[in-house]
C-alpha cells in the first residue's frame, strides 16, 4: 500500500472511510482491552465454590481449622502445591499470599523501600535515586507501580528470546541505583515471548553493582499454553543459586487465570534468606492470608496435575479466539502490520506503521471498540515509535471478537493510508 500513488491512496482512503462509517453506525460496544478470561473459563472452576460445605471440611490435612487466625505463609498443602507449580527446591522457599500476585510484587517493592532487602545495607528509599529496568513492550501495571513510587524506569528492548541481555548486563554492572528489573519470562505480556535458556542463564550469572538488586520474575503465564508447541522455561532461581545469585530472584505466580481472577491464590518463591527476611516484616502486616481459599484450591485441584488438566480446558476455550484473530489479521493487513502469534499467554501484540498506534486506538474507540490505550505497554505511557497495540482476545464472545478484529483491520489500514498520504504532501 505504501507504494501507491497519491491518487490511488485517496481512492483507498475513501473506500476505507465508507467501510469504517458503516461499522460506526452500528453503535457497537465491544472490548478488547484487558486480558480477562471469558465466562466459559470462569464457569470451569464453579465446583470449587462448593468444596467447603461444613466446618469439618475446613480442617486441613494437619488438623488446623482454616476458619481461624494463623499460618502467615500459607497452609502446608497449598505450599506443597505451589512448590510443585513453581519448581522450588523446598516448601521453605514459598510464601502463599492473597488473591493477587501484583499485590505481592507491590508489597515487595514497598517493603524494600521502607526496610531494604535481605543483605542490603539500607532501605531503597534512602538512596538518591532508584531505577528499574523495564523490558518493552511490557505489562502496564508493572510500570504504574514504578511510576507511582517515583522509581525511574529504563526501557530495554524485548527481543524474540528475551530482554536485550547485552544492555541489561551493562546497565546493572555499572549503575548502583538500578535496584530491580521486571520480567514476564514466559508468554510475556504483551509480546508472548518466552526467555530462551541462554537468556535465563545470563540472568542467573548477572553481576549487579547494587548488592540489593532484585529480579521480579513475574511468571504469570507459566501454565498458560494455548498451542501444542509449548514453550519451556528454565528455572531461574535454581540456576541463580549455582552462581551465588540465589538471593537476587523473586518469583511470582497466581491462579488468577487458572481459577478466578480476583479470587484466586497468589504465591512468591525466593531463597530461604529472602523468605525468612520477608516473613518477619509480613508478620506485622498480617496474621495470614485467606486459608479457606487456599484449601478450596487444594481440594479442588488436588495436585499440580489437576491444575495442568484444568489449563488444557482453558486452552480449548481460548484457542479459537486466538485463531480467529490471527486469521483476520493475516487476511486483512499483512502488508501494513506485523503481530505476534504466541504459543500461550493472553495477548497478541500488534505492530502498526510508526506513528499510527494512537490513531488506530482512537478510531477504534469512535467505532465503539475499547482497546488498551496506545503507549500503555511502555514506561510512562509513551511508546517512542507509537506503533504497538496490545490485543486481548480472550474475553469477548467469538462473534464479537470477529467483528472487533475486522474493525481493527479497517482502522489500521485507514491510519496507514492517512500516514502515507501525509508523507506525500
Ligand atoms: C504479567 C502479569 N502479571 C500479573 C498480572 C496480575 O496478576 P494477579 O491477578 O495475580 O495480581 C497480570 C494480569 O494480567 C499480568 O499480565
């Protein structure tokens, strides 16, 4: 399309505008903005709601009445389950939290600000500056945490095998104010990238100048394969231990997109040093998380295999949504955009011509389709090339998704034509 003459571009533009206006006149109200599971996915876990019916049901395997206060770091059965899911060496390396892993990440950063981290000399907040490395595009809520706490963000490109590790190694080895790094190592949000073995090993061997540097390994999509081509991720904590870096890694996961977002169970895994340090501070903050929910999860899933079986059912539900979206993108806009086709996770990352992402999202909004705001996959909400759009296809019903994807393609083409025309002015 780029090579069309000015006259041809005007003709294409008016055809696209006619199409766009037809969609606009339908008064649609569609949403492809957040990676929420759809209703069928939520329904899978419905039986979990009734596994605890009586007081007797609330007694755990060790005779503890989970209706009562106590057990700061999670009931042993939940620790065993998450230990298996997170591949930890022992259940002493796990803390079971509330429903949200994001909340655990936030708490870890705030705790580090106020008290420092295990082995650190002072609270992070005592430093003149605190910086985090942020692979981009990335998860908007990670960036918001940093922004709200005044942590400066340094963008590093996310390549097909993980963050640009040459840049990461150089940055962390030279700058003591870099205290942390965000990572979504498997089926990353939004690109769907999984870190290669080499990348994980380079993390394990990092030599940060700041002795209190921490990697926030947010493995939110560790179980979320949607294809038979499953990505495999190396266990960063065990690898880091081999190089004396065991205390550098905080791992996180939750069952938000396994059971219920908002009512799942979250967990963090880290070295015993870190866990003991954190538990001491946590013990002042809370007497413990929701043990009945932990018990519900344990009784419903039984073991890690039970969780994996459930993930197959999720995959069967969302696979057609990804397939429809990719099919429409391939049919409609192969000449103007590129996109990820991930083996798992919750997103498709769309790259439109430079300078067009905001325009596309605003055209979509006018046509009644809500997208994730352009720029939000970058620190401070600023995409320097203004070309990345995150598409979340899991939530809308299939027919709605199809319509939304078709409108998206019209908007991408229209924004591209506008750009090419303006370049010819
Ligand atoms: C990378 C990533 N981390 C964390 C979360 C939120 O997890 P939780 O529901 O456990 O707080 C999400 C949700 O979309 C996510 O994409």
